[in-house]
C-alpha cells in the first residue's frame, strides 16, 4: 500500500479559566468562536471547521488530537490497531466516521475521514494572520514506543531525530506534524502557522500590549527550518507560532537525519532556549477524571 497522508485538523484542551483561554485564542491568533456552551468553546479560523476545542477543567490538560485522512487509510488504520492490540472506539468531536484511541503516552488520538483545512489567508488588522493548526510536540516516558506507534499504526515517517531522544515525524509534506521527546507523558507544545516573520512581529506586539513576552524566540530552528516564537498561553501550555517550515514532497527521497548536537538542531539563529524549556508540559486528560 502506498504511503498514507493525513492532516492535523484539531486539538482539544482542558483549561482552568475558559474565558481567559478563549480570549487568548481569539485576540492573539484571530480564532472565531463558532459554538459555545457553559463549559465548552469551539474556535475556528476564518473559512475553516473548528481547530481548537477548549473545555473547562480543574487543571490544564491535553484532551485529544484529530487527524483527517481517507476512508481507505482509516480502514487500514483499524486493521493495524487490531494487529497492535490497541482498542479504539467511535470519536466524539467529528461529524464523520471517526475512531478514537490512545497513543503510548496516554494522549487521545482521533482519526476521521475528511479533507485538510484550507489555509486561512484572510487579512487581519492588528494581529498575525494564522494559516492553520500546524503541529503538536509531545513528551513521553517511552518516546521510542510513541514513535514506533505513530510509524507502525498511522504510517507516519521519521523526518529527523536528535540521537535516540527526540523524533520529528511527518504524515504529509510538512517536515513534522508530530514530534516527541523523552519526558513526562504529555504535551510539550502546540503550534499554529503564520505566513511569514511579520506574523511573529505582530504576535509579539500583541503579547507586549498584554504585559507578556516570548519565552523563546524569534529564531529559526535548523531542524525543520521553521522560524518560531514560543509563549505561554493562559492555561500554562506552550504555544509556538511558526512559519516557513520545510516541505518534503511525498515522492522525495528523504533520509532521516540523526542530529548529534541538540542545540545546533534547535537554533540556526536566534537565542538559545530558556533553562527548563523542555520540562514544561501538560498531562494527557485522564478519562477517569471526567464524565463525558
Ligand atoms: Fe514545534
């Protein structure tokens, strides 16, 4: 079977202060509120289906990630989950055939049949034009198991590694849609894409007006070549805004590179990461904590 292509379309978070998290997503990223109840808000970029689902919870946690793929890929993924011995169930978020299961670090993954989002390019006054949700970077106690699960079951490809500790995986032309490094089980950061470095400047101005600053960047990663900024959202999750990520054609011969110098892979230019950057994470939502 040929290589599977999927697209990241949605991420869900549990947040302690729903109003603050919604204000952050709408004011800084330009996301619009599409549906709102007392304890859940669905946010979307102009012209897209919702890409960010925020729900109230006592503490910040990562709820789920959702991929869109083809019906043929979904059938194959069901077979591979069976072979892997991983249980799956119908999903909750998508109004299309969807399965839901857990990755080895406890993160819930939904895979549904659907198209990628059309990249948003609507002009915006006073803030970055955010194109789409771009990638998710996880931490896992067993990062090899996480990497192998995404490769074996979801047909992700290894794009780059730093020694045996950190892995960047792709499922379409984007250099990475999912990354993982060794740490406590959870999400390290989520990333939205903007068109160019001007978007990062506009974001910095908005942060400054709120008395906040980037925690890292602007800079350019060597690995993936994306220009980046990172800041903390109101729930304490790290949000990256990035641009100009390396694109790898499906037909392109790509040899996964094993970088031996973590700092060189992290910074082509710009400041070094702050102390403790990799230790920040939010845990996966424990389903026992909530009544869905
Ligand atoms: Fe990232």
